[in-house]
C-alpha cells in the first residue's frame, strides 16, 4: 500500500526535500549553478600547406585544413558565435631542423594563417601556439644538446623569436606551451620592447607530461619525430599538485594574462585549486586523448556523444575554468544553440 499524505507516519519523512527543486525543468533551470555557453569555447585547428583537408584517423571528425579551408571553418565559427580559435601548424618534414628555425619564419604556415584570419575575420580571436616541437627533427619542445637534453635558455631565445613573429603577424594571443623556465618573462619583455603591449599571453602554466596527448602528436606530425622519447624533464609529473600552483604563480608574476591547465578532466582538482588561489583567467585544454576516448565510446554506442561531451565541458566549467579549448567547440556551439 503506498504511503499517502493522510496515512504518512508522523516524523517518518524529512521536512527538507532537495528533490522538490529537481521535480520540473523550470526549477532545475532556476537553481542551476554552472552555465556552459558558446562564450566559453575555443576551437583548436590544425593548419597544413597546400589546399584541401586531411582526416586524422585517431581523432574522428577532426581534420587538418589548408588556409583556404581554415577560412571556411572560421566563417562557420563566427556565425556560431565561437569567440576564438587556437592554431597548430603542421610542418613538412623538409622544413624541420635541430634549431627549429622555421618556427619564426615570417612566411611560415602559422604566420600566414594568422594574417589570413586577421584580415578576413578581425573580430575573431586568434591564439597561436608557441612551441618548437612541430619544427624540430626530434619532436621535443626545445633545442637539445649533444646528449639529447632540452636546453632551457637556448630554447627560450627561440621561443621569443617565434612569439614575436606571431605577434607581428597579428595574433592577439600567443600561447607558450613548452614549459621552459622563464619563457613568459622573456616573451613579455620582448613584446613590450617591440610595441606589442596589447598582445596577450596565455601561459600553459600547468602542463602535465600526460599520456593523453598521443592523437595530437599524430595530428601535428611530431609523433614520428619524438619516437620513444619523452618530455618528463620539462612537463609536469602527473602526481604533483602543489607544483602546479608554483608554476602558475611564476607565470603570472612574469606577465601572463591567462593560465592554462592541461589536460582537462583528469586534472580538475588542479583547475579548482588554481582558480581559488589566484582568481586569474583560467583556461583548460580538453586534449586530444579525452576527445578520442569519448568519440570511440560514442562510435561503439556505449556513450551518447552530445550528452556526454556537454556534460564533460560543464564539469570543466564547474571546476573553475573560464574557457575551454576543445575539439567539440563547433559541435557544442550548435548543440547549445539548439537547446536554447
């Protein structure tokens, strides 16, 4: 026999019922604490020479695009209201070298892509990746010595040249993702000296030596160069949390305008700590491995792509992220528009 209001035993039920507010859509909406919007999304794009598109087998639905196709992507993103893109160049093997000199070539693929985007879509934010691994023959994010060790200060000098070339091409944001010591201060000083006072720096301040990056390395063509090498001597140990706060503090002190935590979902505790400690603009990169895992599960019918992707993005936002670099950005913008 069901218990009714009339026969309910005295004191058998609590006066406070949290489920009341979950009863209807309107009340769930009224009490919703975290809201994901198109304003939170940044779309990473891989740019190649020539004309056309190339599928990335390890990242279903994501392609490498030539500059003319990049402009088509940008037009769609502008219509959807996505505020910014992040550019990652794919460098032909013939242009890679030990000193990564192609990284600051004013006619390089990244620099030409930046100029094209800024000309056609001046209101679209362009975030340029400042890193040497797409340009080195060994796939490391810096310049190595005779023993294969990534040299810090020599690499910083190269990164400064790369960042300046991006600023001169028109990038509103340069994003050093290398994790070299002191590179934010050196880049900030160089930007100021050259008159780029409004060029923002998005520092990959807490970038972990993660196993979730493999599809990205396939996408930019650094996986073959890196081979069995690793990046443990400069990217952070996944076991460390306090170290991330120290890294963020250093980058902010050196002039970073925004900080990045990378990867995303496995490091949401770090996102929360960074946002609570510093209150600075805090971005998260939902990296290639996170994307590819979800897409593989969706392809097998184990997860609903749309529902799970939006849930993951909301979780990142709830942890404290102000914006998310995500390969779901374009699709998420469509889904959010459809849901009102």
